C-alpha cells in the first residue's frame, strides 16, 4: 500500500469551523478555529471569527482578548474589531469601555458596515449612563473584580480569589 500524508492547513480548519458555526455547533466551531489559529496565528479572519463565536457563547472576556490581539498584533486596521469590542463591553455592563470602542469605530469607519448599529449602541450606552447616576457603585470596577475572582476560582487559585472577594466585600458592603 501507499501512504499518503495529509497535512490539513489553516484554511481547512477555518472552513470546517465555519461549517460547524453555520450548523450552530459553536463548541465544535471553536475547536476547529482554535486549531486553525495554531497553524496560522496571524490570520486575522480566523481570529475574528473565533472572537465572534466566543461572543455568541457569551464568553465576552475571551472574545475581547482575541479582538484586542487582532488590533495590537495582527491588523491594526481591522476596525470592525472595535465594533465587536463595543458590543462585548456593553454586554458586560462596562459602558465606558463600550463607548470608547464605539467612538474608535466611528472615527475610522463613520460610514462603515456597522455605523448604524454602533449609533444605536451609543444611544443605549447614553441611556445606561443616565440610569447609572442613580447607582452608588462603580459597576465597571465591580464587574472587573468579579470577573477576575471568577478566573482565579476556575484556575484553582483560591487564595487570590479569597483576597479579591474580601476586597469586594470591603469596598461594596451592600452589594450582594
């Protein structure tokens, strides 16, 4: 018999990932796209699609890490990443960050594909800012600290989680 080697490319895994995504098999899509990223870590389309899927899985932190990596290390002119970041931060309740990235998108792509959506997002952010004036807590700081403590717990770093959660209790004694 003859041995035929099969070395799948990044494009192969990207295509399989997109097919899984279209079939709504998001976890499978993530596996394929992560494999594609291992083969070609500088492929901005693979990274962007992976970030989008993490957003759909509501893993906004991981999604943001990917979009920020694209902008910082792969393609600083992939402005749609600012749109995705703005949406993710809005979902996390971090409206200052959402507004920042929405403005960055509009500066570069005022007539871009997501311009109308970003304007709607800014309206929501402005509304939330008005509502937040009634709230005595700096919610963004609280959200960030809660997310950090969750990561510590997931990684088994219990001492750091306890320390951070104790700080949260001190700083926000009436927060549940």
